[in-house]
C-alpha cells in the first residue's frame, strides 16, 4: 500500500467520524445554565450580606489608619475590611494578598476615576463570556481529553469495575476538586481551609442530595443494595472523622495520616469484595444459570411434546432429572463480601433482590469512547441478562478492544520508511484539522450559539489536542499522537510554573525538562514510524503507557481550568462582598459538581442508576479525605510546621450535620422503611433537605456578621 493510498484510507475513515451535535448542545446549555445560576446566586447572596458588611467596614475603617505596601499575609476576602475606602490600598491589597498571588483581575481595584463596581460593569460582557467558556472547557476537557485515557488504562489493565471506580475514575472525577482544595488550603493559611472545607461539604451535600435526587427521579426509584449502603456509611464515617479532628483545634500528622489511610482502607475493602465476587460468586451464579437454563429447556420440550401428542398421557417421555451438583455453603465472610459487592444478584422474591429489568445490567462505567454511555444514544439501554455479554466482568474482558481501540478498516498499515512516515503524519494532522474546522463551520446540525461557543473554544481545542496524547478509538490519529507526545513537555513546564511556582530557568530544572523533552520527542517519532495509520490498533505495550501519560497531562488541564474557574468565582464573590465560606458552600460547590451531575444523570438514563447512586457518595469520600489530607500536608511542608490551627465555622458545621442527616435518610428509607429500595418520593425529600441546608448555612453566616 502506497503512502497516498494510506492517506486516502485515513481520510475515508475520518469522514465517518462527525461531531456529535447532541453532546455539544448539552455542554452549551449546561454552561449557560450554570453561568446564569452562579451569577443570580452571587447577586442574591450579595444582597443578603450587603448591610452587615457595610457596618463592619466602617468599624474596621476607624482602626485602619496606616497605609501598607504589602498585604501578602492577608486573605483576599478581607479586601473591603482591611482597605475599605483607600483606592491605593485596595490596589496594593488586590495585587499582593494570599501570599502574593493576588486577586483575579486586580487592576479592577486600581482605577482612580472609576469604582471597582463601575470597572467590572464595563468588563461584564467579557467576564460573563469567559465564565461560560470556562464551564464549557471544564466539561469538554474532562470528557474528551481526560476520561478516554483514564478508561483505556483501567480497562486494559482489567481492573475490577468498582475498584477502578474508587481509584482511577474517582481520581478522574475528583481531580479538579482535590486540586482546588490543595490550592485553597496552601494559598491562604487563615481562611483557605475554611473555604475549601465549605466547598467540599457543600459539594458532598449537593451531590449526595441534589444529584442523587435527580438520579432517583430519573430512574423512578433505585435499589438500596450492599455497595450503596457501604458507600453511604463510608461517607457518614468520613464526616465524623473530619469533624472530630477539626473540633480539636489543630490538624497534625496523625490526622493527615488517618485521612489518607482511611481512603486506602476503603479502596482495599472494595478491591477484596470485587475480587471475591469475581473468583467465587460469579462461578456460582454461572452454574446456577446453567442449571436454570437446562431446566427451562427441558420444560419447554415437555410442553411441546404434550401439544404434539394431544393429551400428553400416552406418549409421555420420562427424562432423568438433571444431576444436582453440591455447592459449598457460603461462609460468614463470604456473605459479608457478597453484601459489599456491587454485583450480587439475590433473587427478587427474597425481598432484597433487584431484577435486571429494574436496574439494567451492571457493567463497567464507560462514559466515553465508541460505546460510552455519554456519547451513545441516551435511550439505548445496556444489554440485559442473557444477552451476549451477561456479566460485568465478561463485558470488561470481551468488550475491552471495542472501547478505546476498536479494530479499524484496512487502513491501519505501518509506514515503510521514515520519510513516508513524516509525510503521512503531516497529512493526517492536516486532515484532522480540516475535519475539526468543517465540523464547526459547516455542520448544519449545530446551532449558531453552539458554533459561536465552539469558535471561542477553538484555540483551547488546538492547544489541548497538540498537548494531550490519546490512543483511543474515536480520538486516535497517529500524527496527532506523535505531535502531542513531542509538544506536551512544553505545557508540562508552563503548568508547573504557573500553578505551582516551579522556577523553570534554573539549571537543574532545565536539565530535567530537557531530558523529558528529548525522551518525548523520541517516543513521538517512534509512534509516527511504527504505529498504524488510520483506524488501526496500536500495540498494547505502547498504547497503555501513552494513555497513562495522556491521563496525567489531561489531569493538569483539568486542574488549571478548575483553578482558573475558582479564581473567577472567588473574584466575583469578593467584589460583591460575600464571605468566603458562603462562596465555598454554594457557588464553588455547585461549579465543582457539574461533572458529577452530567455523568450520573447520563448513567441513570442508561439504566445504571445503582452505579450512579454509589458514585454520588463514593466521590465525596475521595474528595474530602484525599483533598484535605494532601492539602494540609502541603500547607505544613510550605509553612514548616507539623500542626496547623483550625476552627469550624457555623456553615461548615451545618454541612457536617446535613450530610450525615442525608446519609441517615438514605439508609433509613432504603433499608428499614422500603426494604431494599429507595422510592421515587425520596428524591423530593432529598431536594427539600438540601434547600433547608443552604438556607441554614447562609443564615448562620448572616447572623455571624
């Protein structure tokens, strides 16, 4: 096959892969809705706290008679209390607060003719558009540049589904939250942990209350099974542990170790339960299914014979009963592990069982790729019991090559020499660029508003595609994988400099970055020369580390976008004079839970409501324990101290109480009142509980001021 035929084959396969208008329409509507919701919420909160903030600023003005040149020791949320009227002090404060990090757009506070409110009003179209774009970028980056590599790595490694869910997938969904928590805790020793703890408890209540309520309403009720009870109780225990340690007044090495080890124990429990299910429960269930199918076939044969003979009394065929195989009785430990597993199939007539028609087939959660539930038809349910792929592990083993590396047409040949490889790679990149442009500019299925957002997102699309290598089906382009491998170290260096303050232009850092860049360029060249073109499959030994590397770079993109979004919302909250804890438990909590809402609702629409429910409670466990553990560890290393003084605000205390109340309600209704099922009506109860939580938290902050 010549180079031109390879390129033609690649062009033919690329034309089959069009942009999904439904997905982009959903992202546009979601970003617009979240932006409007955030702005309205911030405005309402500003009206609630305006009078109390005004009186506090006047009291502070009487004591603040000195002009300072450095406010790095102050929290940015204290701008209007430390420098209420002096424009010069406000400008200095906005540039130097939070250890010199400053506020997003500090020049807003530096105009001598216009007030900060007037300057922000002039910039409001840009700020609103930028906020919408950040919400879109956060969702599209997680879906198109982070999760594909993550799912490829987890599926190819054949990890048990729930174990992958509480490790790699939890890291994927919670990377932004954990990173924002670490950044908030380390950037402001006095108030950073309070805002992050408010955001985490607010997000836990939002996901456990609102998102779970939407899942229950969409599914018309969900089963309350072993894995869900396990995750709910784990979240309850997490809240108790964190509350007890914060109540002592300091967080030290013991508390940090407990936070991290507690999540490790949780992961170990899930791994053991899934491994037991795969090694013991599944073979036992397969034997039961085989016997049941044999009995069903024999019964059907007898009925057919009776119909054929008329009465069935003269020509009765006596068939020997099937041999009964003795099965070992399950042990107490086995019963516990089965209860903790997410895939038990207790018969429905025993009271606690849930039929396949009620929950859909339990299978690995794959949101992206060729068969991902987000990219697929939302009305298409997974195959039920008895279909080709009958168990979650058979799906994991049999369908893995269709998820991220689907066998392609006869165009996946390897280049014959280096010049041909470079020529074909260049043509593949150009064809891919034309495909992206045509999908945006000439796709009649995309609305003009979506096209506008896609054009605004186009520079970031280019930057993400040339820095994040993705060797997965639906994304694979040999030339682009090669180019992104070579360019990604540049983004890695910029990320470390911008987000973590790593000095790039020191000899030591330049040496390591140079070595990394040389290795990346060499790997990219090898991909270009020896990887298949078109839709061909990359070898597993090469694709898996590339997917893992792409996962790391994608996580950095998610972290950077999430951090920028948090800074924007924080800036608007400061400008509107809203207390930091209130911003954390409302706006930041809602913004950080966008991915959970979309993913869990999509799973519920696909018949995976049980998995969506467990994700609503297992995700906050990861965010709380890992985020706070790593955040306080980083703060202690930065400040050179072993213990950090802490205190709990009223709104955070309310968050602890309401999260535990929500967990109690889930278990109480599902286990004791409804005997293994959470009814649809509980969704309205959860929404009401969240509304009471928000009102209570805001009232506590309002009365405190």
